[in-house]
C-alpha cells in the first residue's frame, strides 16, 4: 500500500524516563513523565495535544495519562496490536491521524515495569485455560514446555542455522556490536559494559541455540514521541525529523510468535512487506540508509531483517555482519544507542527515538551525514517499520 | 529336608543353599514342543517382524530352510507357565536346580526376585516340532549382600538344552537376585520415579474449533484439519478453508511419521511440571503440515534437523494426553548384511522402544513368565517396586529384534548375553544403540561381536554383547 502522506509528517519531540531494572514508581507515572518530556522537547504545551496513540498491551489508558498531563480534549486515540511489532505501527498511525486531520499533535507512548513487575521472560504462567483466542493459540505450545518468547524464537533460529550455516557466533556479533554502542551511551543500562564474543559464547543457555546474551534485557521505563504534520513541524523549535514512510506488515499464514507453518520459516515475510512499502513510498533503497535501528529482542531475527530489506542477499547476513558492517564506521551502523540488548527494552520505542536523534545529529554515537535512518518493529509478530529522514 | 527355614540362621540358610550348588537336575522334557503359536505370540509382543519366524515361504528359502524360533526364546521353552513350581531334583533324588533355591529363599523372607543378567549360547536354531530336554544346575550362591533393591542373595544357574536326538541346542547362564522387600538402600517408592507425581502441565485451552484435535489425542489419534472440499490441510485449525472458501472442514488421522524441521532445548527458566532436558520440536509430518511437540527418549545432543520421528501419544499428566514424538524406529533391513560390510567401530542406528504397560505384560506372557511384578502393579508395589517392570526375557527379545532389524533376517545369533541395570517401567522409552566391537573369520565363518546398550530415562537398562554369524559369499 502506498502512503499518500509519505514525507508529509514528522516527529517533533522525543522524551523518555531513565531505563532501569526497578523504576520504583508506577507505570502510569513512567508514561506521564516520558510524555511530558516529549511534549516539552517539541516546544508544545499539554493542552495542545489532541491525539494519542498507544500499544494494546500498554496498561495505561490514554485518558489516565491525559488527565495527569493536563491534556484537555482528544479527537483521536487508537492502539496498535502485537507488542513490539507495534513500534513503528504507532508512528504510522499517528502520521495518518495528523495527515488526515483527525488530530493535530499526536502523542505516542509506551511505558512499563517489564523487569520489576511483569517479566515476559518468566514465561506464560498461571493463566486459566478458558478458551479465549489467545489461550487456544497458547494451547499449541504451552503444554510442551514452550512458555517463553525465547523458546518460540529459538525455533526459527535453529532452522535458519540449519539452512544457511549461520552459527551462534554470528548471532553473538549482533550482541557485541549493540553492547559496544551501549558502552558509550550514558542512558544505556549497560553503559560502560561492553562484551566480547567470548563473553557471548560463555553466557548460559536460555533456550538453545539462544545464549543469555542473545536475549535482550528486561527493562523498566517509558518512551514517548510527538508527531505532527511537516507543515506544523516547521513552526516548532526542533529541526523536523520527517516520517519519509512508515508501514505495517502481516503476511500470509501469520501467527503470533509461531508462524511455523509457512513453506519457509527462515525469512520474515511480514518485514519484507514493510520493506516493499517503504522503498515504494520513498523511492529509496538500502544504499540510501546511513544507519539502521533493527529490532533486536533476540539476535537471530536481526539476520533475516537485514535480508528482507536487501542490505545483503538471503542467507548472507552472517557474512554481512562478520564484515563489521553494523559497527560505527561500517556500511550500516546499527542500534547506535545500544539497542534493546544494550540500552533498554521498551518495545522498540527507544529505538525510534534513537533514529530521531541520528537524523537530528544528536546521537551519542552519531553517524556522519545522516539523511535517512531505517527503524524496524518487533519480529515474529505482525510488524512495522519506518524511514526517518532529514527535512529537505 | 524342608524343616522350618524361618528359624534357620543366615549361616544355616547359606549352607543349605550351597548344598544345592553343583547338583544337576534330572533332564526334564519341556512342557510344549517348539511351536508356531508361541513363536507368533512372542513376535507380536516384541513387534519382531522377521519373516523367518512366521512366514513359511520366506523361511523355506532362507538359510534356515524353514520356520525357526527367535533365538532369544531359548529359555521360554523351559518355563513352567502358570502352574506351581515343579519339583526339581537330581536323578538320585537330591534337591537340585533353581526351584529348591527359590523355595528356601522365599521361606526365609527373601520373597522378591529380580534378574541380574543372562547369557545364551545357541548351537542351532530351534524349529517347530523340536522337543527339548533341559537340565539345570546351580553354579553359585552369594553371601548375603546389601543391594540397592534390598538385602539378598545372588545365585546363578546353568541350563543345558538338548533336542529329541540328544544333541545340545543351547546353553544358558542366568543370574538372579532374591531379596527382602523394603530393605533397599534406594527409595523405590513411586515418588522416586520422575514424572509420576508432579505439578500438572499447562492444559491446552480448547475451543469449539479445536475440540476435534484434542478429542483425537484422547483417543490416541493425531488429527490434522482437512478441508472436505479441496483436501487442503490446516494446522492449527482454521474455521473456513482459506484455499477454497469451504466451511466443511474435517480431519485426517496422521500416520504419525515425520521429520524434525526445527528444534530447541529449553534451559531457563525451568518449571516443576516438565522434565528437563526438554526438547521442543517442530515436526514436519509426512502428510504435509507441521506441529509443535516434544521429542522424548532422545538426548538433546542427538537431535538433528531432518531426523525421522514418530508419534507417541502419551498420558503426561492425570487426564491429559499429548501428541509427543520419539525417534523413529529404523526400518527393518530386508536383505541380510554381509560380513564384508562390517568393521569394528561401526555404529548401529539408535532405535526407540516405547515401554507400554501392554508391552511389559505381553512380553511376560509371551515368555511364560507369570511373576506378579511383571503384570500386577499392586503386587509389584508390595514387592518393593514402584510399578510393574519389564522381565529380562522381554529385554532379550527386544535386543534380539534390534540386532536382526539392523543386520537382516538371516543373521545367525551365536551368543546373546545381557546385564540388567535400571528397570523398564511403563511410560518410559528404551533407546537402543550399538556398535560393532570386532569382526573375525573363524572356520570360514564371519563372526561379528556387538556391544548393545538400551537406556531409558533412569539410566542404562541393559548392556548386551552379541555374537553373530554373517554371510561370507
Ligand atoms: Zn478447501
């Protein structure tokens, strides 16, 4: 689907709480703090906000966030499904809303105490087995002891390794690059804590073939963004960061974390669908990206994302990574904030914020001469992606 | 002679037992001639499909020239059946053989029995109509020993089998432990058995649209949704065929054969309701769909993508059955290996055996072994075992089958000796592996020695050495 508003909207503000393992406050407080910061960064006042876009898995309703912020009237509010898959989907939704006039200033937010309160990594437990759609779906994996996202993703990883000869070390190089970038980012949880490939290999198994250091951390924190039209953005203090395109994707026989029944399970066709939309909307291609934020909840699924966007041929991501292309100074510096492995796991929203900083030129690991940055949403679920660009 | 044994001191008991050592029983003709019915029953129980045992046409063309009995049946022919123990004595009327030893030990409170090992030598294959005569001698009785199972005595017997012409057809050494129940050093009550008492697994949530699948599992079937209009398969189920639009959705019953498409090994976090190591597997079924399951009875390091697997619907928890998979049983070789095909170090393909309650009972009956521990769970518990367990003759039958399925129908067994370790309880999977130890030409015959091991989740159940004769063209 081509986006008629490609290049017509912009991110004008970003705001976040600190990223920690124990925020010590409510998720509502985190949501309000990060939203307030994004509104302030945009040079706006809460009463100017008239749209809010969130995640369906977000526990804080927009009305509660709005009430504490002093937002008065909302003319658009919507939620996007599929956890981290929504990361750029929220951006897409906000862009549509402001472009169509459903609202003028759309606030996008995600806040949780994913480490101190509800850990996804602890596994699906203690739910009753009433036949709701989600429990019926879980019924195909929970009785077999596959209770965690790591266990579902590992199934894709084993097949990918088998088919293309990728190794655990190839996955490890993602982790090492992320942590190297986090080491110089004071906001990152793993600030000044780089790791080596040996550290990765020595880390304990979570679900083989995933080591601990293939799995992103679990974090407490909040991240917000402010979206408006490019026209309004030009009147605001920050240099606008143009949403060149944003897209969602759900592909044939899509299932939640377990799209195991397709002819081939080594690719991510829903991300390929996003890629086609982004390239079509913008006329850009892989060579036009100076940096990328690639969703990295688990390292193995970074590889097929690089392939779906055409940064390398199918099955060759391991070589692309090995050549140092994802490092600062490489062909495609990736996750310059440290990614979710190094900075924080905020369902990809902190990555969108880093893409904004890269375009603004304010990343702590700034890549020179950035015109366009690719950012992707969560994988193994219906997903999303966006290209953020410097205003022409 | 049979004074009150309970009043005997341990020394007196041992002295009485040792008086029996070395006294051979008067040769006794077995209850039944070698016969096709018992052979067939045995082959059914062991799932041994070697046609030399049951297919007259094949057998006639074979090296045997006619139907033969599985070699591992040797001592089955001499079992008394469900009848009181016969008297055993020497030709001069002295106590002799196993029966008086068993009687004396029973009377002294050593009422539980477990086989420790056995060794068969085969001088020729037996054919229906053969009438065997057996003579038995106790070769040793141990001092009283504290074993894991209990305080008891080991004793060994040697049995010689002759045919109607008086020619020796085979020889057996057998080693048994008789022990006092409840005196063991390991706690063999039910909770010692992994998997019997634990928190239940998460149960599948079942909707109207998925009920057929779980009903099928309860009935021992793996059902895959199939469109009645276009035959398209859909798993997990849909409500409308996306291929042709039909709402008329039925199912097929999968044959349960497939290959490992992908797999994972869960390490962390671990949950009390699962056994670890835990292998999650994505099986590609022959019918064309895939299914998430667990691979059981396989060590995680032995799992490979592409490995053939077969369905094993198992009751994992009270009231919950799941479609699990185990390594597929390798196909039976139809033409026999040649001596020249083999060299030391060569591996036999791993082969799983599902230890069902039926197999345990059927194997015991097929070998005419009516010891209650092999068919009655309540009495097995009274005798200090958490459940019924497989008898040694079934283990030898399965070992026989494993080796012939690999080597081919006309391989000749010369020796089969096995030592038992942990028991085979119902619900477990016994996995055989084996290796060629040596090959040698002796008197123009190709003699091959194998080491075969059968392991279950408790450890090594059987370690066997097998001497085979293979064709040398
Ligand atoms: Zn159809």
